[in-house]
């Protein structure tokens, strides 16, 4: 049981990026909207998108690279995976296509299934088997764990965005999931599209270590994560790039990973 929890909290760090805030501060001088209104519209947009079974479906290719590093920062193991992704009726389905340029072995498929299960448990997905709602991760419960401050309105990739910083609330709300323990230690900045109220970019960091069972089973010492989302076609937004640097300990073994993910070749489902 403890090993499973250790894997889940490290998986939570990877999925991660779940950001928002509800206790709001005044808008900066350069904006004409309050931060509470920005957050309200962003959460409403995410919830609306999740509820729309008729929203446009897409398929695309996702490439992920994971590097495990040793104590000196040298790469011990590098794994490159290619997925065919289908987004339909608000849910995302991933099919592993290749691992390091070769068809996946049975062990790779089994591990991917375990990772998908952990992802659904961490984000609280209600989607069907083999699917999750990673494209619409904002919920009122998640938002309620943070305080937000609206910094300014700035252009990003040719679109106007609201730059907002966030910090976990103190005292922290009750912990209901493993993911909540991580959320209570992260802070950062999000850029929210000013027209469609979608998260366009996010930068997240871990402010202090996250222990598992008092540090006996393991801990997460470092998390630095960035994510970019892009508007595709008829107004659908997707996670198109992310990178992460994670450092921690599992039992007596130190671990450090670097990750990159890029999604391309978006095509509407026929």
C-alpha cells in the first residue's frame, strides 16, 4: 500500500498542474476586470466544456520524453514514447504507439494502464475506462485551495491574457486526496486568455518538500513545471507543450526526472 501511495504522489507531481485561486485580490491598475471575475469565468468555462458531450472531437500525436538522472545530473535512462490521442465528448483517450522507436512491449502497455488509472484517481475523473478529463482540469474544489492576485494584462502568442499569481491558502483546506497534499505546497503564475477564459500558460513550482507518511516512504523535494495550451480550430484548447524537473526520494533511493511533452498534428474527428 505504501509503495502504491509513493507512486501516486510522484504521479501527482507529473500531472500536475492544476492551478487556480478563489480568495481574490484587487485588480492591478492596468486591468478593468477583477481577479475573482476572471477566475469565476475560467472555472465556468472549464465546467461547461466538460459537460458538453457534443463538443468537437480531435485526434493528435503526443510525444513524451522522460529522462532519469543520477546524482551528478547525468542521464541514466531515457525513454521516448509516442501516443495517438483521441479527444471526444470531453474525455481524452491515449493509445501507446511506440517506445524508443519500437512497438510497445506488454510490460509497457501494462505500465501505461497503471499510469492512466493513477491519473484518473488523482484528478478525480468521472470519465469511462481508459479515459480522463485532463483537458478540463479546473474545478471549484481545486480553485478553493488557492489565493490569486491579478498582476496585469499582457499579450501572449498574439492574444491578450491576464497574468495571475497564485499561492496556497493558509490554513490549508482539508485534505481529501493525495493530490491535495501536493497542491498545498505549490505556487506559481498562470496566464488566462482574456477573450475565452482558458489557461494559456502556467509556471508552477514546489515551495517546500512533500513528505509521504512522515518521510518514511518517500518525499518530493523539487518540482518545476511549465505548461502551454493552444487554441485549435473552432475554439478548442489543448495542452500542447510541457516540461518538468522533479526530484525526490522513494524509500532509501534518491530519484530525479526531467520530462518533456509535445502534442502536434491536430485533426478533427470525421
